[in-house]
C-alpha cells in the first residue's frame, strides 16, 4: 500500500472570533500565496482551526491552549497563532522551530511552552512578506504569507534572520506553604464550565485523604471519569494534560460555584 502524498498542515489559533471576516481573510491570504508559488499538482495545505474564541488579548490562555494542542499533530506541522495586542508596535514577528514543529506569530510569549521544552529551538525574526502590511492586521499580511511559504518548504532562514531568544511568559507554578499545602489557581474555564487548575495530578501521590479548597468549598471527591461524578455534585478529575480540574456532572462547575480564571485553589490532606 502506498502512502498518501503528504499535505502541509497549518493550524490556526486566534482571538478573532468567527463573526467577522478576519479568519477567512487569513485563510484566503494563505491559499492565495500558496497557489501563486506552488508547482502544478502540489496539494493545498490542510487548514485546521484550533480555536478563534479565546478571550480577547489573553496571551496566557492562548499559550496554554497551544501547549495542549500541538503535540497531537504530526511532526512538521505549522502552527499559526495570533493573539496580538501589540500589533503594529515594536514587538517582533517570529518563526520558532521547536519540538519538530513550526510556530509563527508575534513575539509576546504565546510560544512559551514549546520554547521552554526544547533547548535546541531556533528563532527567526520575520522579514515583511507583504509590501504594504496593514498595521492592524499582521495576521493576514505578515503571518499568513509566512505560513504559506513554510508550507511550500521554504527554510526559515529565507524568511527572517536568526535571533538568540524570544519573549517568555512567567509560568505560574503552584507553591507549597510551610504547612505542606499546595497553593495554585484556576487557569481556565472550558465551554462545559470545567475549571482547570495548575495543580498536577502528581501532587496527589502519598496523600491519603486529599481535599481541594476553592472559595469556601472543600471537595474530597477525586474521580477518574465523568461517569463517576454524581449529578449536581462537584468533583475533581485529572484532565487530558495531567492537571486537576473541578467538574460538575452534566453542569457547569464555573457557573454553579462562581469560579473564574485566577481563583485561588488549595490542595491539602
């Protein structure tokens, strides 16, 4: 059996929403540039929407979501991520090669996780790929053409100059106090109302009767699956990334418990 011809894969992650034309304009820019330069018969890149519903300007949330998504994709996937409150300013536009993936977007910390995970990473400051880029829409006029060029196989050294580093976010790790309690926080709320935390499931090792306190509620139900959660009762499970998550069976834990990103959570026994 012959293997199918490999298509380039480009993922898209933005805070643009889907109500306006911004995402479609980016996709159009990618495909237009690709077709202008591709050899006849070259398969079009496969464009995958990760999410466009991130909270506006929330670079930290975008970085966390990207860190969850990119390992699921094949090596060589191009990840175009644009959450860019500094668009048109002094921040660089970059290509990051890390963990055998390619990341394209603003140098504002959005690529912190893959960059931290790869000591051999390479970072390039992009040259302009459009003669007159709109100062407020680099997603379409700077990053999209770059993604198309990478899909065509252009080396990053042709797209920009190698630079020594990129901007990193300060990753908020849980802290253990003198009493042995782990102090963490809610890092995000998904569409089901599940509240993820930055407390790793590894912290439960050795605890005989762990409890997670959030606001005035203390939860002692640590379960493996959603099917084990009693209706209307909050519980803690390990999410797909290995972090503790506050859930409510067939309900929104965030709404019922009044949880928000940044809430303090305390793990103890």
